[in-house]
């Protein structure tokens, strides 16, 4: 999944909270729903979006659906952020040098 889509999906605060909750360990849907003051259908929709983005996975366990975070997908996004962090650090340092030298 493209990195930009990952960030679009994680732009929603509820989805970020779901991912943070699942980062502590896999969980059945009922336990995820219990963490929020939101309806079960709304949480199910958020889980669907996260699953389609590849950020979480689901496995059936009898009548339950167990969700877990996809650590590989999160690691790829984190690596991208680290690369971009270096880029922006260099740009900001260049700006600072230019300002100190009176060139800007």
C-alpha cells in the first residue's frame, strides 16, 4: 500500500487509537469496541479501513474475529518518516545557515 494512503488512513484519531491498542497485542472485536465510546458498527468500519490499508489483520477464532497490528506495514511507514525527517533537518539547517549569513 502506498505510504500516502497509510497516512490518510491514520489521519483519523479513532483509527490511530485502534492501532495503538492493537500494538499492545491482538484482540477480539468486542474488546476493541469496549475501548471506545463509539458504536460497534462504527468500530467495525474503522477496522475494515485499517484492514484494507494493510495496517491490521484479522483471523477467525470460532465465532470471534481476532485483530492484530501489521508491524511490517507500520515499520515501512516509520522508515519513510525517518528518511523524510533527515530531509527536513537538512533543509532547515540550510535555512538557518542562510539566515545567519544574511543571505535570506
